[in-house]
C-alpha cells in the first residue's frame, strides 16, 4: 500500500529542543549504563534494571515500559534478533554474542530514543565488521539530516553503505519522528525505493526531530516475529545489528540529542 500523504511533521521550538536534549541525555546515560552492564553470565533483566534505574534517578520515565503493552524499559536483542528482544531472567549473555540495547526516556513529556550494539569478548570477525558498518550507516545518515535535504537522502545513505558492504537493510521496521510521542511522523525508511513512501520527498526543516535507526543484516533483509509478538529475528538466522540516535535538524546542521561520550 503506497501512502501518498505524509502527516504533518512537527517542528520543535528552542524550548522544546532543550527539553528533548535533556530527555536524550538521560536516554543516552541509560544506554551507556546498560552497555557497561553487558558481560558473560549477566541476565538481560539485570541489564534492563540498570537502564531503568538510570532513567528514574534522573527524574524521567522509561518510554518503552507499557508501550503497546511492552513489559520492560529496554529491548535487548542478541545475535540474530534484530530488535524488540524482551529482557528476561532466563536469557544470559554469552562470550562472543552481539547484544543490541534500545532504550528511551520521557522527560517533561518529551522523548529521547537511542540504541547501540556491542560485541561481548571475542566475537567473530564478521560480527565486528557488521557492528562497524552499521554504526557507520548511522553516522552517514545523520550527516544527511540537513535543512533543505530530502528525507530520502537519509534513507539512501544507509542503504548504499550497508549494501556496499554486502549486507542488507531491514525493510519491515523504520525510524521515526519523535517528540511528545515516541513515534511521530515521518517514517524514516533505511532504504530508498522510489514511490514506496511519500516521506522520501519530505524536505527537512529546522526543528524536525528524527530517530534514525539502521537495522542491518549479514544475510537477507527478511525478518520474522516470535510467538511473544515482539522478538524480531532475521528470517535466515544471520546476525543483525542496530544503532540509533535522536537527531534534531537545525539551521547549523544535525544535532544529536542522544550523545554518548
Ligand atoms: Mg526508535
């Protein structure tokens, strides 16, 4: 189904951007703490608790908890899990895993959202290359978040880099606008398929805020969802990585609202 219409994309005032920057900073601190907690033998629930504690100590609220019934504050996605892995006491990190953590925070009604994927100990060379390429996809996409560019410049940047490395872009899941809702217009595809999304022709303007989040697979692009209704895996069992930042378009260029030191 081709959508010809892009719902109105909000443009945030300087005051709103200041609140979103604080939300982003908290989300980034939660992500950093979660990534630090990742080591062999740790349960994904323990990692989730560390992130949630960081959010609450900062006076914010986890974006994900209760979202469409989601039961945790983070998504923790291991190896062939692309996104939306549910933290569990029964899932423990193993040496050589790649572990994606996605976490969002709400501060004074505004959301920040970010994700990163980390290798645990001695991971296979292909896994390390996937992480490198996927983080580069995000960096290249952020460079395109310039006033006057079209949204498809972001989409193409991800696709060209990922496919140039021999990998594929997940097509069934998209980045998104973000603000007072975690998911707002526009949708932000990580590939450019002319005519598929009206968003491609959206001209980026100062004050627009996007959650840019490439999801890249070593194998094919197809994904499948587990019976839990959330856990999304590569259909072919290949490794997948995910990196995300919340990025404001400003007159001075892209501003990452979820910076990690
Ligand atoms: Mg997101």
